[in-house]
C-alpha cells in the first residue's frame, strides 16, 4: 500500500476508533466519547504532547487529500471557490445523554453572533433531549442550520441497511420538529460510512459531508493548539469541524471556537453554513 494511502487510513482509524461493543443494543452501547477526555486534567502532559505530535505528523498529506481517498466521490469535503469564505461545522450538538445539564447552545450562539459567523450543526437526535425547542429556534433565527448526525454518538458502519434507515429517519423526524428547512446534509458519526449507509443516503437524496480541517479536538484538550492548527491550514472553501462544547465536557472547544473565529476574521474570511458555501459552486 502506498504511504499516503496508509497514512490516510491510519488517520481515519485513530480519529474514529471506538470500543467494539454490541451495536444494536442501546443499553449496552458505549457513547463514542466515553474514552475521550472530558476535562483538561483527564490526560497527562505527556499524553497531550504525544497526541499533538501524532496528529500533526498524520496530517502532513492534508485532510482534504486523505478524505478524498477514503470516501465516495459524492462525499463533500471541500468546495472550490475563489471567494475568501469557509464553512464552520459543529458536531454532536446539542447536549449529550450523559450530560443533561451541560448545554452551551446559547453561549455558542452568542459567540457566533459576535463574529457575524454562521455554522452547520450536525445534531445527534438523542442530543436534543436536554435542549429546549426555543433555544434551537433562536439558533435557526440567527441563520445557522441543523443537519442529520444520526441518533447516537457511535459508529453505524455495521448496521444493516434497514437498521440504519430506521435510525436516520428517526433523527430526521426529531430535527423536523424545529424547522421544515433541514438541509439534505448528513455526517456519519466517527466517519464510518458503509455501502449500506450510502445506499440509504442516495435513496433519501442526502449528501455525506466531512471536513477538510480538523484538529482532533475530542482527544486534544488544548484550545490554543486546536485553533492554531486550524488557522494554519484553512483556505478558501474549507469545511472546518469543531465538536460542540458542553459544561463539564469539552469546554475547551468553546475557547477554541472563539480563537478560531477571531483568527478567521483577522485573515479576512467570511464564516458561513455548509449550504451557503455549497451554493457558491
């Protein structure tokens, strides 16, 4: 196997590796973030250094290049445009099952409003349980969009077509309670996209969207490093990914978003939703 393909595969495996628990029994399935640090103090300084080094090395070929190797041509990872604009995507909104009092949807909304920036929130259906409808409506009124990220924060690549379709439609129904204007974007949790999943997306007329800039923020609790990593690699047409911060879980991502938005502003980028970026094609 050529080195660049090996490196691409290794990045995806590290990024999306999960416990091999039973996939179809929700009561036993572990959430994808169960092994991730929840606070800065959850990993040692050596672990933090090692993760930064490994992620930097593995990204030498560039995520835009690697994702094109590993996903179907229909998957969007980047949009070619001459305009100085990027899309910002936020995964795992709004508030996890394991953190019912952790919602930071209002803080994130106000942060983006400060920078006149917009984002696409890839929402897990179960992450809507502890967020009020009115808070999501405010988010949408500000010009953000929500998109399908399946019901739960775990991989679906071993689901049958029927099982995945049921989950997909259930999530779609939940998102539909907030708006009739949910875009046809889908992001596979943990980047695990099977042929069965793609078949359902094709039948539902949905497009799989990944990203071209990501700092592995779920595993590296350092907001300054995350934002620096992103700002050094962003370009016109980039799709940026940062995971949703919650009180007590990945709170560092709030500061990472703030520093990233400030840096994008200084570099002269407009920050838009994926739909807005896609429409520039």
